[in-house]
């Protein structure tokens, strides 16, 4: 995977803060499904359970409501990592996956998830549901987005689903190359041509009037002194107006061509979605960590790197050309960390760092709100004119280890305008999981 070794259907639903959304009586099943998928993208599984449960109660159609509710109930953990509550959770998961297959018997992603869970949980247990062989008999191709959702529950990175998802991540690197940079180029506004058009109209009228007077001057020579300067002046104004019109329209067409075609917001999100999967794979390989060594799926915290370009999509979400990414691999007693910067345009990993530590070495863990400008609290963003524009960020995910090492990721920035949001950061779920492990390690 050369791109990673050198140094993202609309899966995320509505771009909202899943931690603060309160679904009301007027929320439609489709909206609830969107909120639930966003909550899963953020790792906020209890909130996702609420959304999907309500969506089903309100009549959400198809197999996906039950499939996603099963995913949310799992909370990113294999049954073998759930302890005494595993069977209770699996009873619920089995119920919803069974309902999903009743609704859509050919749903490959439902079958693939159930197969992975059965292999993990029922290896030496009595399984009263459909067998793995029965599920495999009707298994078709799994869509890449769903494959990425299922991979945390597979046996290893050698699983075909994992490898297929990795192939999609690699393909995304090539697919974006021709046009991805254009997403960050501002689409020019049509030029203001009123002045140029006015000059051409007036110049044309004056030139025409001068010509008429010149023809009359053949009989009335006294008008010749008026016709010549009037005609010449009108012609000069006409030419200048035409030159300005041509210059403005040519510049607009040139700038427009340079900014088009742009990838859609949905395509940008899908590329980043699979980039994050690829970097998770890279982190596991770099740290020589197996999936079975972890208590939950690899945790990822992402935010803009500095310097970066930014663009606000049609959905009001900010997207960046460079990201700071931290992968945390949570074991029973230790955490392994892989951090890097990801160039989304060139697909290059840089500024990598990797280390591990014990939970008891963590001396600080917080999401810190900055109410004033402090040293280092600037994010350098390329402006539309190509100049560096310092923007102050006001919220960071921060973890301090043994008083010396510090992990920090920007998860919110100021001065971004009303109605603007960031892509899923994963910070809230990661903080909660680490705190849970700290509590368990301290018992």
C-alpha cells in the first residue's frame, strides 16, 4: 500500500452533533436513521441505539434499521470481549439480525456480520439460530461501506472482508487524483459585465451616430467636424468595452475550468471514510497488533492539521486537505498509539509517531475548550488568495502521559460561520472508552 507506506451512498447521514441531538415526535424515520448512522460514525453507540430503536418504532423500512441497531448494540466490541454480558447482548443482536433477514433474505451485509459474530461467540457454544454454513450459502458480495462496518468483528486482518475494504481504500487513492484538488478551489462568481456592456452600447450608438452624420456631411460639410470625432470616440469606447467584456469572461471561464469538475460532498466523505480504514490498518501493522489483542475496535480521533486548505461543502460541512489522525489501540492494561498527518490530496502519511503506555501512566484526559487565545492555539489555513490565514481553534482532544508526552487533536475551530460543522471526529467516544478502561484498571 504505497500511499500509506510513504511516511471516506452517504454513510454518515445528517451532519449533526449526535451527542446533542434530541429526536422529537416530529422526527421522521429517515432522519432518525441519519442521526443513528452519524452516531455510529462518532462511536456514540448508546445514542445510536436510541435513534435506531425509535426509527423502527416509527416504521423505518427495510433490513438496515435492524442491521444498524445490531451494530449499535455491539458497541464496537466483539462478543468475546464483552465479559459476562456477552450472551445477553448476543440474544438482542441475534433477534435483530434475524428480523433483518426476514425482511431482506438476500442482504449480504446482514449475513456477513452475523457470520463474523457467530464465529467469535458461538465457537464452543450452542447456537439455536441459522448456522454459519447456512448463512454462507446465501452470501453475496458485500458493499464496501458495509464491509468496513463489519471488519472490527472479523478474526484478523487477513479476513477477505478486511482485504476487500483495504482494496477499496487503495482504489480511492487513484480515483481522486484527477479532481480532488479542485474541491479546495473556490468556484468563481460570474463577472460583473454591466460596465463593459454599457460601454459597448454607448460606443456603438456614438459610432453609429457618427457614421450617420458623416453620410449627411457629404451634403452638409459643416457636420463633418462633428461626425469624425463622434464616430472615432464611439468606436474607441466600443472597442474598450468589448476588450473588458472579453477579458472578464475569459478570466471567468479560465477560473471556472480550473475549479471544475469538483468531487461531491458525498464522494469526499467516502474517500475519507476509507482513508481512515487504511490508516487503521497501517497502525495495526506498524504496531504489530492483532485485532484479538484489543478490547474494542481501534479508536480514531481526527481533526485538521496545520497548515491546511479548507472548503465548505454544499451541506455546510468543513473539509480539509490535511488531517491530524490519532489511532488508539486499547488493550486490557495498555494503550498503543499511532499518530500521523494525512495529506488527503496527495495521499501521503507524514510526521508519524508510535508508542505505548500503561493506563496508569495517563495523568490527564480531557476535551479542552479554549476561551482565549493561547500559545500554539492557531491553525494555519490557506485562504482563497493562497495566503496563510491563522484561525484560532477553540476545542481540542488532549491526553497527557506521565507528565511529558502529550497527544492533542483539534476537534473544533472558531470563526467558521453559522451552520458550519466538522466531519466526525471520534473524540467523544474515545474519551469515554479510555475513561472506562481507566476505571476498570483502577479496580
